[in-house]
C-alpha cells in the first residue's frame, strides 16, 4: 500500500499500471483521455454559409398559388 502514491504519479504521467494477483490482472490504473475541446457555439460557421440575393423572392413553381 505504500507504493500507491508512486503508482498514481506514474499514471498521472501517462503510464498504464496493471496490478495482478495470482498471475491474473485484477486492477488497471490508466490515465483518462482528455476530451477534445468543442469549437465555440456562436460564429463557428462564419464564412461557410451564404444566402443568394433572391432568397426571399417567391419561387416560380408557386406562381399559381399566389
């Protein structure tokens, strides 16, 4: 039990620690992967989307309904 802090420090450094009993793996101590940061919500698609100048104009297909 006195080696646990040392083992944890190794895991914090990125090492995977396996603890065995009777030659069988019992416990695995491993660092958790760091989740990638999500892009900012607002403004992340700026410059990727464009609307045509006649976006609000009525469509020719609907002339008979107008």
